[in-house]
C-alpha cells in the first residue's frame, strides 16, 4: 500500500508525497497557500501536475547525481522549487530528520504532532519498522533508529507512513527501540 497525506492548518495545505489527490483536497489547497513536501526525490509522483495546477512551491531533498527525479523542477522557471537537507526547518513548518538514505527523510510537522515517514519507516502488516532490506550496504536499522530517536522527544501523536497507513507514538517507540 502506498499513501500520501495532506495537512490543512487553515492557512496552508501541505501535500506530502502526493499521489492521485482527491478533488476535495485539490479544491481545498487551491483556497489556501499550498505547498508540496517530498520525503525523497523519487516520491515526486503527481507533484508536477499539482504544483503547476496550484502554483504550489515544492520542497524536495536533492536527487541522486544523474537521476531524472525532479529534473523538471530543477529546470523549471514556473514552479518554485526548494532543495532541503536533514536538519533543515522548512518555512512551511516542517523539520527534516535523517532517514535510510542521504536524501530520504522523515519529516516532523510540529503543528499537528505528525511524523511523515517516507521510505525509512514502513508498515507492511508487521507494524511500523525500519525495513532492513531497503537499507544501503553498510547501514543498519540501529544506525537509522539512532538518527530518529530525537523524534521521541517531540509530542508525536501521529505517524503517517508512505508505505502502510497511519499509526501512533507507541508504534514509533517500538520501531525505534
């Protein structure tokens, strides 16, 4: 299962790793300040069409060298694109934490107590976990968990996995233990 999420704070709508956004979400975003935030460049999915339709800024980790991911965005003079790295705080109220790859992040949305997990934390029916088979050579789940443990100092209420569905703080605590 692949999921994408939208968070509405009344002023802005944040679309995370957007995929086939329902008409209601697109209409809501059109009435607010929309922004698209990607957990990784390869999660661009429907970003281009939504960014163009909504005149939304796009925040994305840098693509791998030579990758076609978000090449359209980096070359665009009509869509506002912003690259970000782990440790950055985006102007849309999102903080990036290191994930399983140098450009695959776990995002913290303080205003909603929400973690957006990307490919670093998934739930394929066994509960939220760091999938060892998805880790680069030489990287262990323990190393990835260490970089994410500062999230446990935050008031996490929701964990929104891109692969799997929503879960809660207790699931995050188990995945990082």
